[in-house]
């Protein structure tokens, strides 16, 4: 995870900067991003998969600096809106290294993708085919992939499982639905089908679901060759690689995944007498999750009906994951040493609803008091990218840390920002 060091006074440093100092300088809540950790994780993927295309899934978190780091490390980008796409391209990200996803692409998403020249557009439904083909300029050809449902159940929670037929993404193969769409795509002179895409789900720690998906996808590639005589050169297996949120939790082993995927792919292709397609992957969480740390200040501590509640100055407005998926985090006291034993404490946010819980029954010092700082590790993915302005609490800033220095990347959202949009009376 983010490079943390324990300091003599009891504080913790991330990227060489004490968290107490960062809280004073940038105020709280504040999100820290360890640049070196992000870059190291990008390099680990490149080293494990030297021949594959690695597209960072921008939905996990995106800001201009991050897009720039990812670009410098040689990765591509997976985006799912014109917003993510325009931000990346405005930062100088080469559009041809970007893949556009979406189960409901708006006309603006499609127009922006074509105008900026994205590398690939992933078709999610038959209704997109004619719409996309009509939007491509005469004489031009857009590279596309097609998203199919691999029929593999994996992922840490129902809401983040996308490999089964009971969810909204992609097209099923068992009933020939995807095959029919593929035939139509192949008929479009303005579209060039480069391969198949599937994404199983998120927070998957086991390699085996990916191996099953590979076999099924190679089976489909073989059927496409039989029916249409075409060899699709690419296979995109999406993302979903798990990271540990608490000590003892498992991560997906990336070099192990690389080894076993390659072996499975080669074997399945040899059996089907197919050339081995180029692999594409879309890790999001595994790139930025562990590189992020959220720092909150405790605003109140009380013990009522036997539960100790510590309320902090953020909440589900910056981290909706515990409320949405029941995810458990391991907050810890920073800024000072604890002088007492730990006791079970429930860390809650400042929003006006009872479901605004960040961590239930976690061990925190009995002398925890208002003014203390709590750090939540593994906060770099799907926190701020899913943040809201519930109760008109502005969204926290993002600060890059590394080599003992810090730098503001995204400033705090002020009340003036929020009010500027409200123009009626
Ligand atoms: N590719 C596609 C097509 C995706 O839909 C996703 C995530 C990814 C790649 C990246 O998945 P990752 O490697 O980050 O797991 N908000 C949820 C996660 C939703 C994931 C949506 N799609 C959470 O906080 O756990």
C-alpha cells in the first residue's frame, strides 16, 4: 500500500509527509495519493503483461495528474463517459490509447469519442450498432469491440458482479444474442471489429474465474471464425483485480494471473486451432486503491446504548462504499500516539442519515477525542469518483504526496462552487 512510516511521536507519514502536517496544511477531510505507489503498480502490470494492453479504468478515480502519470507509465485508459474522455485528452492523453465503454452511451459520448479519435468503442447492445455506424464519417472506420456476458459469477457483492446474465452489461451468448449482434457489426463498412470484451466484476481475488472466462471467450472466437471466416485479433478481459482493504485480506496476485492466463489462453487457442489474440486488461482499483489514504478529523465521540460512536468530518458523501456494499475498512488514529487500550468503536460520518457509517466496530483507542485525526487506508479507488454533495458538504481535495513533499491536485469544493450552480430564485 501507500508507503507509510510510523514516526517517533506516534504520527504516520505517507510518501514521507506526516499526516498531522498534511491535515493542518490542507484541512480535513483530505485525500492523499502516493504518486510513487501508483507508478509502481502501473509498472508491475507492464512487467507481468509485457505484450498486453493495460488500460487503467478511469472510473476508479481520475484527475489530470493521475491521467498524466498513467500515460507516462505506458498504460492506456478505459473511460465510460465523454467527461472522463475529455479530461484525459485535455491532459494530453493519446486518444488512440483510450477505450470507451458504456451500456447507455449518450449522443455526446459517441460524438466526443469519434471527434477525439478514441482507439476503440465497446459495443454493449445491438441498438448501438446502427447509431454508431451512422455517426462515423463517410470513408472513416472506427475500431470497435463487442461486450459479451461470459456467464461467470465472480465479484465481492451483487452490485459489482457483471459476468452473469442477470445484470445490465453486455450481450448473452447462450441464446445467440451476442452472435447476432456480431454478425451485424461485421456487416458495417464503417465499423471494424477488433475483438471481444468481457468484465467479470470487481474485487475478485481468485484467478480461476478469469481462466473460465478465457476458455469461453476463445470458444466464441472459434465460433465466429466458423460462422464468418474472421479471426478477431484482440481479447479484453476487463478488470476486477482485488486489493486488501484490511490486514489479512487477499489481493489478486498479478504475476500469477499473468502466468496462468497466458498458459490457459495458449492451450485453449491451440485446441481451437486459433492464433493467440492480444490480451487487453482494465485494472482500476488495483492501480489507485492502495495508493490512496483518506484523513478525517473526529468531531464528536459519544457512547450511547453501549455503542461508542466517533463522528468525523466526512462520510458516505466521500466514501459511499460501506453503505453501498457493506465493505469493511480499518481506520486508525494518526497525528499522535494512543495512550490507552483499544475498544470497539463505530466510525460514522457527518451526514443526516443513520446509514452514514464508515466503519463498524473497529478497534480504536479509548482516549479518542474530538480533534483527533483518523486515517482510512486503501482510499484511492471508488471513493471520490463516487462522491456526492449530500447535505451540501463540498467534496474533499486530493493531494499528491511523495519524497517528503505534497502538492494539491484537486482543490476542495467550496460552498461557492456548490452555490454557483443554483441560479434560480
Ligand atoms: N472494466 C470495466 C468494463 C468495468 O466496468 C470496471 C469496473 C473495470 C474495468 C475496473 O474494475 P476494477 O479493476 O476497478 O475492479 N464502485 C464499485 C466498483 C464498480 C466497478 C465498476 N466497473 C466499488 O466501489 O467496489
